[in-house]
C-alpha cells in the first residue's frame, strides 16, 4: 500500500508482478481483486494497470514480465540520453580486502567509461575497471545497466548520486565540499540533540510526547492500554501518533516538531527515516517486550519529577 501511495504521488506508471504463483493454493485473481481496492484496475478487467503472474522460484512468467516492462517503456516513451555525461545511483558498496572500495552503480543517464572521473557524496575517484552483472569486464556502461566499478577513494553510501565530472581535481573538490557540509551537519546535530528518555528529566519537562509504531495492531492496543495505566498526575504522557508499520520519515519529522521520542515495537526505520532521525536528533527506541518499554517510561517519568 505504501509503495502504491508513493507511485501515485510521483505520478509514475505502475506494473504489478504477482509472485509465488507456483505455490499450492495460489490465487492471482484474489490478488487482483484486493489491488482494485487500492485503485489498481487490471487491464484484463478493463482497467489501465498491467498485471503479470510470476514465480521467482520456477522462473515462470519472468520473460512476460520483462516484455511487459519494455512495452510500457515504449508506450510511455521513456528514454535516456546515452550521449550525456554519465550519472546514476549507488546500489551497493563494500570494502574488498584485495580490490579496495567496490561500488555497484546503476546508470540512469549517459554512458560511463573506464577512465572517467567520478564523484558520489563525499567520495571521488577515477573508474579503473568495470564489470557487468555476470562478472565480465566492460569498457562502458549504458543507461539502465548496473556495473560494479573500482576506483573510488572511499566507500560511498547506498543511494548516493554518482556523476561524471570533467577531471579528478574537480571530483576531489566536489567531494571535499560535500564532506565539509556533512561534518558541519553532524556537529549541528550533536549540538541540537532534542530529547531522549535518559536526559528528559534534566530539562524539567513535565510532558512526554511519544510516537508509537508496532508490527501488529494488537501490540499497539496493548501498549496504549499500559501507557493509560501509568500515573500521570505530575507528568503527562501524550501519544501524538500511533500506527502499525515501520518507522517512516514522516514519523521522524512529526517527532522532531513536537520533541517526541519514537517507540518502535518489532519494527525498524525504513527509507530515509534513520538518516532523518540522526539529522533531527530524534531518538528511536526499539523494543520487543511491551513491559520493558513501560518500565523505562515509568523510570523516565520518575526522573522528570521535581
């Protein structure tokens, strides 16, 4: 549902791959029925959303999936300029003991060549070697192609934007500028640390705001029941948002705006939520046992008392 909301918001065409059709009792028609409730009407039912039945295990339907992607790209006239300076996104990166930083990049525009000067966030370098997904060496990478490349001076984070610049000096300059900016942001984050359960009593706050996220609705209900039982005559606990699902960036921004602590039960941050929490100084506390959280909440409230 979250993926559908994002795609609708970005106004991009959607294609639904219905997986695991090899399993006994698989019912692709039921999936289609449920997806219509999200506003995705299958083409075969008179709608405009392509559905393809696939099995990752048996490889059934994968050729149809690829063919449908190509047809949709052609209809939408999705084209990349192969003659522009190359740019793309870091998909994965690691430090190999023998080869140094190894970075997997998905090219989205232009053509990347061996020898190009590149920059990604606070890291820069020159492409020394590239290999495609089967491990074969290549001299260039076109739009839409993932390549593993060597030549970075460090290990850029996944999701960083990669681009080719005119020379190594320019790449080093841009990387240094980004590193300086990241360092300044880090210092500002530490200086502007908002609130945590450990230090909340030091600030004399008589109100504790919480954002609750849990993996199932039952846990959420149980947590709220336990919080309601806490003595709140001197310190009040306000649950400003409670929802089922992972901790999102919007949860973090709400917590930042209201000086709240995020309590996460059986869920983790997704997308840019962790980075946003670090940037905004928001504390995310993880729990698997409800009573452990209630115990810590009670301790924090007693610490807040005069």
